[in-house]
C-alpha cells in the first residue's frame, strides 16, 4: 500500500466522516439558500430517523465487538470473526451506521452541501479501508471468512 493510503489510515474512520461533514459545512454557510423550502420542511424528521437508525446500528455493532473482545481498528488483526447481530445482514454495519448518521445529521441541520462530501468518504472506505480490513480477516480466518463473505454482502 502506498504512503498516502497508510497516512489516511491513521485517521479513525468515524473522524473521516466527521471531517468530511465539516468540510461540507463551509459552502453551506455561504449557499444555504439554494435548498428549496419544500425540501427543508420534512428534512428534520427524516434526519432524526436516519440519525437514530445509525446510532442504534453503531451501538449494537460496538457492543457485539466489545463482548467478542476483538478490535474495531482497521488494519489490526481481529481475535474473533463476528458474524451475528447486524453482521448477519452486512459485513460493515459500522460504516452503514456512520453513513446513516451522516445523512441524518444533514437532515437535522437542514444542510445539503455536506452530502456532496459523502461519496468521497464512501469511496475511501470502499477502496482503501475495507480492502485492508478484508485482507487481514482473510489472513486470520481463511476459509471461515471466505464462507462468511459468500453469505453476507459488503454493504447489504
């Protein structure tokens, strides 16, 4: 893996989501009037639902990892392959949760510009972070992880 990718991995993935959101707030401060009033009316309710779903899924996944006594740090070797709870539906429930919370926050704050940053974050997670995690999991769990991958999709 090249040096820029290694450097990026020193920033915890939740912080990548937060920083991208904050970068998206900058144009929001100047151009928030571009959002139609009709779109703003329901955004807080929809945002609250998305944010709550993200928080619930993230909490559930973190509790399971804590109980399994394994790592949540990309690139570190896991001690146990977690395949229950939200991991029955997606191999990456924490990233799904962060994405839902990101969208929910934009809705709650009635902001559209941060959403333009989300594809960049998801590309980083999809093509840099997840491949690193998957290579470690294949290294540690071999065929057991391969079978899990054949049953459960990456993003559900």
